[in-house]
C-alpha cells in the first residue's frame, strides 16, 4: 500500500544517455553481480529505474541492445512471473534465455557450485539464480567471471523490489516521500522492499508477525 495522489507520467528532464546517475551506474556496474539491493548505491537504484522506464516507453529503441547475449536461468524453485519476465525481457532486446530446471537437483548437490560457475561462465553472458539459500547466490558470484543476478533467495528478492518501485514511480511520479506500508510475512520480498525504499527516500512501514516455534508434547 502506498499513499499520494497519482500524477501523469513525465518524460525524463535529461535524456537517458546524458543522465549522470545512469552514466555513473553504467561505468560502475558493468559486469558486476546483483545479489542484493545492498550491492547498489542510491544513485544506482535510481539509474536502474530510470533506464527501466525508458526501455518500457521506447522498446523498439532497445530491440538490439542484447544481440547474441546468452542468459541461463537456473531455478531451484518453480516460477511463473519471474521466469517469464526474464525470458521476455532478454528476448525482446535480442538476446536468448536458456532455462535449467533445478527443482529436483539443487545447485551444489551433484557438482560443486564453484565447478558449475566456472563452466557456465564459458558459455553464457549472465547467470540468473532462483535458489533456496542466499549463500548459493553469493558463492556462485564469488566463482564466476560473468554477472550473477539473484532472481530470489531465502534472504532477498531484489528484482521484485525494483519492479515494485518502478510501478510506484509510474503511479506517483517519484518514490521519494511516498508512505509505503508492507503487510505480510517478514521474508525475502520484505527485506528487498525495505532496502529499496531506504535507497529511494520512501517512508516504509512494515507490519508482520514474528515467527513462533511450535513444540509438541510427548
């Protein structure tokens, strides 16, 4: 939930190719991983959202942006929206998505994560992981020379949070100063929303129930 009267979407005041946030982020983030929102500065979060708005407004201008790029998606957890969003995104920009179903063979079980990373980096340009353990994401990142993107772990869901705040900006014009309330489980999505809100100057309130341990009597 977020409060503020909706406004009409605005064109960027500065062309995206000249935007200082975007230029600085492009230089720093080129080839870097995104395991957590905490990996990003405030300016980099703003830059990602600005570029996201621009691509959404002018998709034809970016239809060759990822020509011949290969993205592998290794998902230990089933997915509908996340998988289709990643596949549609890269395909629309000229790249190719390769899906690997890991639901019956968690990463690190048959081959070590470091071995998987060192093989994948030879074949693809980016690795997208949807895992149970956040350590799987960070270990893959530590052993891969190509970027790792966290598409969900038990600790964070950064791409979901970025998409949510992009929607907030579309509706309110800016996320700065918006009163945002999260009601639900104190989980990976909640963590990423809090971090993203802090980066964008959003007033975030969380209403969640602390986990309780159930014991049985013998």
